């Protein structure tokens, strides 16, 4: 069961784990809030999630390119 959970959570861009670490709460709870808010708000948190995933991806690329310039 754990391997199935890891397989499903791996392509999730790391947004929930990032938010959980920043807020100091469990990643599973952040995921649960996203799911509940998606049902209540008719899917608008999904747009926020995708924007956060895009932002984290861009942030990682900026850090990598910055390190390459200073080497």
C-alpha cells in the first residue's frame, strides 16, 4: 500500500510537501485541504495548485542557473 501511495504522490510537483514544511503541518493534511477546497470552491484551488507548482519549478531553475554562473 505504501508503494502505491508513493507512486501516486511522486508526480505531484512537491507543492503540498513544500507548503506543509513552510506551515509546519503534515503534508497529508495539506493535500486533504486542497481536495476539500476543490470540492467546495468548484475546482479553483486546482488553479492555485498549478500556479504554485509552476512557481516552484521556475524557482528551482533559477537556483540551478545562479549556481552555475558562480562556479
